């Protein structure tokens, strides 16, 4: 099947979150960037009542019946497309029979949001087939519902928003409570952002993610018995300390991460605007330490990878990015030291863990891109 036989080529971005981890579902601000690693859908109408899916790198061919879109939760890859079509339909949009050829350069299970990229590109393609020009924010919200209600991960809005609304060369300072988004130019001067994949196979990410989210909800419920707050991100450090007695140690430590990470995001946005990269890097490393010891979503491999990066003289700071439990780190590294940094970090990490990390060459790119073929 030739890609030129299709009507549109639609892509949506993977993302790297610079800082503000496990904050979106607590109503705080996060700072992701969309990446040139992306999910692409070539799409054309097929005149049937079905959506036919084919992949560039998988032998599978799947046909989804538009009248029964709610019934494909068991499918391994196609559940994302079925879920998106189903929830887009539930949101009141027409779904038209079409063929989709799917390609994804966002590595799976890497913490760079392959699923959000797949969802956002799929919904955008479906909207185009029905003659609609999709609104990126609505696409992001429906994609998030598909992830939660169909794929079963109780995620926040960060990934889908970044995938849909990203802008080349910019980070998004996204307020996850209001969805107000400020685009901050990523001017890292003499430094480069380096993304390394720990290649640690994920396990139980979904259930452990949902568990963390539940713990923050417990913390909020307890604090609300004394404080007038609508989300954990509104709680100050002083308020948290004063009300520590309400919580078990574990719940307190989860809340402490959230409260302090929100403050780091504020400082990181300021540092990025002022171009103080040493301060930005310090905040990245502090974020990792908190995700490791308070939020407990790193694990031996991510801790080893971040520690190796932080130990290199050219590195201003390094942290895990995404949900954790495996996946990637992001590091801020002096451009003229990047080669030496990679050699040092990759060999030390292999020695310590037995895994080979991979470095991605990615630009900060636009979110949804639509081309007529
Ligand atoms: C995953 C979720 C996001 C966010 C991050 C952690 O990527 O999909 O909503 O919660 O984890 O910051």
C-alpha cells in the first residue's frame, strides 16, 4: 500500500516533560515540550462502516466496526484507536469509515508519551475524515478520556495536551487546573537537552501510577478537613507541615513531593526565562531526588542513570521524565561536553545495571501537524 494513496498525513508529537512530574493530576503547573519523535497517520475515506487499521511495522490488520466501537478494549495496539473513535463519537462527533496507515517513532514504554501521540493523531485523522478541522485542546481532552476510560490509565492532561498543542522551540508552562498555557522559548544557550532511555522494561506501570494518584487523592481529602483548597497544588509547604499529623508517613511524603515540585516548576520557568541554566539544572536534579525518595517512582536503573549524568562535569542537572518506573531521563549538558558525557554515562550505566541506554536526537517540535497528500 502506497502512502501516496491517502488523503491526509496527520502527525502528533511525543513529549519530554522538563519539570513538574506527577503534578498534572494534582492541579499544578507542568513544563513539557513536544518532540520531533511522533505518531503519524495516513488516512483516506473507505466508503464503509468500518475503520481499517494497518501498521508500517506490524503485520496486524484490524477492522473496527463503527457501530460497536465500545467493544475493543481487549486489543493490544488497536485499543487506542478504538477508544479514541469511541470517545470522539461519544463527544458528539461523526465518525466516517476510513483506512489508516499507522507509524510511530516515539519509542514505546519510554516515558515519552507514545500513547498520547497515537491517540491525538488518531482523533485528528478521524475528525478530518468527517470534514471537521479539529480543535487541538478538544482533541487533547478526548484523547485523555480515551486513555482513562478505555485504556485504563487514570492519567492527567499533560501528555495529550503537549502532543496536541506543542510549539517548535518552546516549552509549555501548562496550568493543569485551568488549562491556561504560556509558551516559554527554550533558550538553553551553551547547553543541550539530552534524552536517554534507560531501556529498563516497564512493569506494572499502570497499576503503580494509579496507586500514586490515589495516594495524592487521600492526602487532599485529609487536608481538606482543615484547609480550603481544591487541589494539592494549592497547598503551601507551611500548611503541609502544620497538618502533617493528619497523614500516614507515606501519604505525607507523596504530598510533600507535590507541594515542593510545584515550587520547583515556578523557579524553573523563571530560570528558563532568565537563561540561568545552572539554576535550571539544579532544579532538575532536585526533582529527581524527590521522585526517588518521596514519590518513589524511579527504581534502581533510573537512579543509576540520573546519578551517572549528574556526576559528569558538563552536566548541570538530570532527572527522570514521565511516569517513571523505567523510561527516560532528561539532562542539561554543556554542548561542547556532550560526546564525553554520553560516553561516560552510557558506560557507567551499563556497568552498574547491565542495560544499554539509548540517546535520542530529537528537536522540540509542533504538536499536531496536518498535511494534505
Ligand atoms: C504520565 C501521565 C501524565 C503525568 C505523568 C507524570 O505520563 O500520562 O498525565 O501524570 O505520567 O508527570
